[in-house]
């Protein structure tokens, strides 16, 4: 997948093939191969929308600049409108209504929040069979099975991805046969501790970057071709048992009475609190957690004062769904958020 993400900004034209119109998602006449607008669907991000329509995910800041009604790029919601007419060097961004042209002032898009009696709960929509990346895990070093390393590669490139041939130095080459698959991963953070109790340790965070298929065995080496990657492969990366890079789960509302905490996040380069961000929580198999379980993310604070106050009523600011479960921790993904999600935020399946 890495090589399919597109190339650099300067090498990509802004034109893309016309989208297939769907009345509930796309609107208006196509301009330069683009619809006038797109209606945000559950799980969408500006990154993915820019990739789909503009051909390069790194155009998301330009897309955001056109859509002044999106005050924070981390928080887009199903039903929001994303407009596409980017403007020119001589004119500002604009969109067309009939034959008239209007400069890009904020469109009138009403996204009302409805308040009902009871706890402050949002994100109750459910949807089936969404696929999420699982590019990492949290584990104690002694529990991580390492078979070898990426020693060399046929390519002269520093960063390796799909279709590249790797030469893996492994402890027992005879244990591998043609067609076997392995995972490529690296340690990205050491000694993760609980944000509320530093004596509680969870181990290290490992980023799983690719899986590869064995094609040959020669002396102390095995040759393997990268089949799927979510990040670049580098020489020195570790090799171990195959584990899924993508998991399909249904998104459901929390059901139970468990509580927990977000103890760490995987990618510090991602948008803070962005949907589809991978986080790690302090509840696992020993607590009864299973894949597909969900939790509300709650905060108790006045954003102006910006400090937690547990005497305030809890407010739901997001939701996570569990993708992978270990004994005392789990890997989860943020499926919804309306503000920044932070390490230390609390989780609950039942909001008082």
C-alpha cells in the first residue's frame, strides 16, 4: 500500500478522474473533474478525502483552506460538506451556485448539536464491517518473538516497500519454506508507563511496517518479497511471526461497565486526536476485553480553564474500538472525536 499513496507534491497534477456521482454523497456539476462538494461519511479524514479526490493526501491543508467552515481539521463529522474548487494563483478559492460565482466565505452548513436530558453522550451511530490498520502493538520485550532482522535488500533505496526483495538474516533458516509470511517491525518507544501510576509498566511500543513472503532460502539468509506495507521498511528492522496489518470490525456502542485509560498513542506525527489514530489502553484479556469492544472517551473540564476537574459531569468527546487484545492491554482505534484526544484521557462503557 505504501507505493500506492502517491508521489511528492511537485510531481502531482491537481486533476483527477471524475468521481461517480452519488446523490447522497456528491453534489453539483463537475469542475475540472471534481464534484462541487462531498458529504463526509463515518470514518472519513481530510487526509483520505484529499487522497481520493486530489490524488495526493498531502493536499489536505489546501483542501482545508478552501473549507473555512471546518474550524479544526481534526474534527470533521458525518454530514459536513467539503467543497473542492481550489481557486487559482490570480483568484481566491471559490465555488459556483448556478451561473453566479461566490468567493469562499463560510458556507451556510448547519450542524446542530441536539441536547437531551441525561448524560452528555455523542457518537451513537453504528456501522458494519469497517477495515482499520493495525500498525503496532504494545508488549514487554521478553514477550516479543524476534526471528531475525532485515539485513540487506536487492534495491539500492534506503526506504523499501511493496515488491522490494529483502534479504533476512534469521536464527534458523531451515524453519522457513517458500510461501511463509513474516512481519517486519521496529521498536519506536521504550518503557511505557501508566500516565496515572508510573509504577505500572506496559513494555515497549512496536510499529509493524509490513509483511513479506518468503521466496528463497540460501545459507544463513532467506529472501522475502514485501507484500503489503503501511510504512517504509528499513535495514535493521526486526522480523517475527506474521500478524495482520488490517482488521475488519463492526463499530458498535459500548456495552458493559468497564473503565480504563489511554496510556499511549502510536504515531506522534499524526494529527492529535484524528480519527483512525491507533492508541493503547490499559484493559486487556484479563479484564474481559475482546476485539470489537468499544469505549467512550470522556473528559471532565472547562476548555477555557483547560484542566481536569472530576467533580464536573463527564462529557463524551470520542469513541475507540478495540482491534487487538493482549493480557493486560489492548490496541484500539479512534473511530470518532470532536476534540483533541490525549494520553491520559479516561475511557468508559457506561456514562453517568
